[in-house]
C-alpha cells in the first residue's frame, strides 16, 4: 500500500470516503456535489444515521471526480475514542480491497472531532493493519492492497506523522507475521535469523548465545526448558544505540517459546495447536526493535529474546528437578508447563547485569489465569515502579492496547517460597496465578524499575471473547508493539 497526501477532496478517485457523526446530516469535509448526488447522500445519511462502523456506498453518475462516495459512521462525538478512526479506517480499507480498487481516498475529519495528527496516524495504522492477512501457506493469495490518499492540509508535521504511523503499523504487521508462523517453520534458530536480518538491515548490534554457551554461562532456566527438544534454545540480543553513550538503555524482554507442549506436564490436546503463539512476547520485541531502528529514535534500546521449544523427551526437565537460574537462585520445578517464567528470569537477570538499564519491560503469554482475570482484550501489568506503570498506562490509553495493573506485595512473594530451594515455579494451587508468576520474575532482578506485561489473553484472537477489530484479523495481534513504541517516543 502506497500512501500519499492531497489537500483537496476535489480529485479523481475510485472511492472518496468521508466520516459521518451519529445523527448528523452531513459528511465531514465533503466538498459540494451536484443536486442528484446530494439527494442520494441525504437519503443514505438518514438510512445509516452515522452508526459506528456502518458503511454506505453511493455510485456517482457523472464520475467527474469520485466514481463512488463512501459514508463511514463514527458514532456520537462524545463517544469517540483514540481507536474510533483507526477502527473505521480499517473497515474502509477492507471494503476498498473487496471492491478490487486500485486506490481510494479518505477525508480527514475536522479538528473539532479529533486533532489532525492523531486522525492521520489512526487512518494509516487502521488501513495498513487491516489489509494484512496471513496467507503464506495458501495457494490462493489475497488481492493486492489498494493505495490510499489522505485528504488533509499538507505540512511537515503531517508528513512526519504518516512516516511514524507507517513504521508502527509495519512493526505490528511484522510481529503478526512471525507470530502466525507454524512451529515446523519457526524454531528458536528461525527467530535468531529474523533478529540478525533486522539488525543487519537497520545497523543494530545482534548477538545469539546457543546451547553449549548458555549452559556454560549459567542460564539454567533456558537450558532446562530447552533441552527436551532437538531444536536447541537461543538467547537473542539486539541493541539500538542511537542515544548518548552514557544514557542507560530501556531493556525489552520477550518470552519466545516457539511451541509449548507443556513438557512432561503435558497440556491437553484441545487447542494445543494455538501454542505456536507462545512465542508472541518475543515476536513483540522483534517488531518493536524493527520500528525503533527504522524510526531512528534518539534513545538506547536493547531487545532480549530467550527462545526455546518446550517438548517432552528423554532429556526433558522434570517435576521435582531443582535448577540454578542465571542470578544464582535455585528453583524447584513443580510443573514443566510453567516454563516461561524460567527462561524470562534468566533473561531479566542477564539484561540487568549486562546493561544496567533505566527500566526493564517484559512481554509474555505467561498464564491462563490472566485470561480468567481480565479476559481477552486487556493485558495485565505487574510492576515494582509506579512511575513506569503510569507511563505505560498513559500510552495504553493513547493506543487502546489496554492494560490493567495487578498488585504484587510481599504476601505474593511468599507464595513462591520453596521448602527445598530458594523459590518454586508455581504458587499455591490456582490462587493468584498471574501474580505469583510475576513474583517469580521479580525475584530475578534487583532494584531496576521493571514492568511485566502478561499478554496471554491478547496476543492472538481467541474466538468470540476477543473484540472484533478489522485491524486484528484472526491470528496473532501484534499486541504491545504500538503500546511500547508510543511509550518510547514519549521518553
């Protein structure tokens, strides 16, 4: 999809799209049209009534300018959110592709609805992400995406907003594309190669620690979880060093279990195919690092991805084992399906020791308990730092990638104490499963500001419980990319 800007809606286009407020009798920003077209528009406005997401197409007989006009409802003005224009623009873009158009145009709503920068960003993100579909393994590919013209007053700020929005959308799409890959096509080595390619293209430093060295350097969690598979584990590190040399980096850590059988504590067969999505935390970090480097953000950011395949086998780790983590603490294994916290603990401790960061943020499809607590549209955030939590929450509201904070007091830390080791890898029964998993992670770091995002419910679409959004087609959602890129840009 190519995106360009025009200042006037009086241009030739296959489809001219304008937004309509609920109970309104006009199309926002639409130029004057002939009497016959005006009559058709007025009737359509009455029929659709500007309801959110409602689209109506009107053919234009003269075709001097637009061949068709599309009316897109955005609901009541007081109910417009930071996601409204993104949501509706996605539906418009999908309609344009269904009509097999080569191009279409969208009129940016006036500033009394939304500021122009925000509207343009949402239009770009919504349209680009909604035209993504995972068809890599299908013989019949989707139709080519149409190009888009945004009708808005030209300025350097608008051009910059479009550039940023495209990079953000591309990062999310990249994350979805990797997240959707099946386990036979995406192993820890595959993820390492993706990281190397991104880094080479965007001049980032990339290093990969493989199995022998992982064991030698004391990455006990990653080594234990990964040794049951013939696909050896990897610890992937990417460095974007575009800030001052003395500036402490933000470290991003993403869980990447390329397939999770549960190990010896084998999962039920139902929906086990979805465990290819257990790598989505790592995919999120890849997408963020890609966009950060392409945008050349003037900050230092490090991405760390511990990647394993959790399989049962003759060398698989077992319930009852005691392993030594990278930070020197011992962990009693009570359930091999609680593997994500083991590899994350190693990566978190490594990131803190190696980089002395300003903050650490991790992403993980960590617990089913998170879905029970918050459903499939909100991620949990657990943190040791109120200021960091507030900044991420603010970006959550801007991007509508929603998060909700859960507490982490000493009582929860006590729930992971072991009788035979320093800690155990599950808490007490089913109580506070998301929080006790976060407690395990907190025990891996010292005093660095840290936030953990449990994205188990939001990393991929999970049936009717997931809110239907055109920019999140079935499969991986890329959750966290837009959220953290907003946070990083605001630093």
